[in-house]
C-alpha cells in the first residue's frame, strides 16, 4: 500500500535500512490530504478565533518587544518589571485612544443617516434617473398587490439590530480580545528566554543549538525593528493627518488622526477607505464641491509621500512584500477574523517572510512573498552548510 515504508527485518544492519525503498503516496492522494488539512485548518481558525486571535496578537507583541526586555535585563531590570511596564504603556495608549474616539465615533454613527441624505441631495442631479426607476418599480409592485391580485403568503421580516448595537458588540469583542492579549503578552515577555532555552536543550548537536539561537535572535531583531518603526511612522502620519484636517476645518480632527494611524497598517485598502470617508464628510461639511476636494486630496498626497518616499527610505526594500499577496492576505484574514484580522494581516506576513528568509528550506517561499528584486546572493555557501549570505542581513552588517 502507498506510503508504507518497507524495512528489512534486521534492525542492526544500518546499510540495509538506509537502502530500503520508500514508497510514497501518489500526487493526487498527497494533494487531497494537504487540501483537506488546509480546509480543516481554516475552519478551526474561523471557529476558534476567540482563542486564536489573542494568541497571535500576544506573539506579535512578544516578538516586537522581546529585544527591549532583553536589553533592559542586561542593565539589571528584571524581565517581569519590564514586561509589566511595556504592557501598561501599550494598554494606556489603547485606552486613551478609545476615550478620544468614543465621542466622535458615536456622533459619526448617529449622524450617518443624515450624512447619507445630505450626500443624496448633493448629487441629486445625477440620481434623477435612478430615483425614477425606483419609483416606477414601486408603482408596479403596488399594482401587482392590488385588490384583484391573487392572495400571496404574508412576508415575514426579521428585525435586524441597529448600527449602534452592531458597533457596541464589535467594540466589546475587540476590548475582550485586547484584554486577553495584554495578559498573555505580559507572561510571554516576563518569561524572557525560557522557551528558547527549552528548545536549545532538546536539540541534539551544538551546531543546531547555536544556529537556533542565532535564528531566533535575528528574527526577533528584524521583526521588532520593522513593527516598531512602522508603528512610529503610522503615529506620525496620524498626527500630520489630524493637523491637516484641523487646518481645513474638518470636524473631529483627532478622530481622523487616530483613524489614519490605524488604517495605515492596511496597505492600499486603508488609504482608499480613509480617502472615501474624508471625501464624504467634506462634501457634507463644505458648501461647494471645490472646497470639499481639498481634504481628501491632501490626505492622498500625504499618504503617497509616506508610502513611496518616507517608509522605503527608513525601512529599505528588504521587507517589501508582494502587492498581490498583501491583498490576498487582507481578504483572507478579514474573512477569518474581521477588523482585527485586517489590521494584523501585514505584520503576520512580515513575520512569516522573516522566518522563511532564515530557513533554507523555506527560502523560495520567502522569495515568493517578497515584492522587491531578488537580493544579491554570494555564490559560495558558508562553511557550516547554512543558507548563502544575503546582502543586508544583520550578520553581514555586524
């Protein structure tokens, strides 16, 4: 039967064991097994998102701040104290942002029907034909439902929750997820190198131990550098957007700044959503369309400057990702985990790419995720049989 390994009876004969034939599964069966596993994995991630999301977020936080905790430990500050201080700082920033956003977001949701009505009035000249078609359709339905029409079964309409109830449920779910994330991240950071030490102990050779330590430290360094840098860039971007919206007289500039910082974690789609929201609010706020064009155009110019000049200049092209892969990851994580999944899709891709770049067997997949040109690779491999040195690696800089 396919997949069964045939071994000789004498277990002491090493040569015979090494030469024993290995019969593999046919490609179709292998593909079916892998496909079934992936479908079951997606179902498990979807159904278990209440458990999976806090774990993934906590791991991202641990990868981001573990080098900081390790550096403070070398200066005599215990890991537990560093972890608590970091989590308190992040939790305080999240709480402050929630407090600042509570009032403007509630007001924005309450005024949504009025805003939609105002937009319809602004563009009423282009909606005449559509309105006429809708009115004609209603008249046809009334004629069909007249007294001479045959009896029809009664329509049952299920009342849907209002937008305020949906927003409250969404925010409460995000709040509980963040609370679990902060607790788990605090324990991960406070544990220091405990898990790494356990992995090192179970590895068989000294070469594997050294290699695993170096890989883990390099991955932590690159992921921490990327996530911290991109977070600082997004915060500065949000401050600039908030000041620009205040200069143009847009309502709730603080809300626009915080929303811009959060949406900037979502490449491409975040900018499109933000520009559309700014444009809709500006059209309702300003009396003419010419004046209403300035805020979204300013947002777009600032976003283009940040995405095409500032971020590549600071981070370089080393961790640039494939645009198609980014869009697929955004759609997939958004379907799995909603808003939080969209926000963490790109950081997760970066972590996966960094791991692939440090593991020779996954180097091809890492190159597939990359959006930059292939890096210059030395022709000769290292003496220890590891992956070739890539220009820009931390080891080369050291």
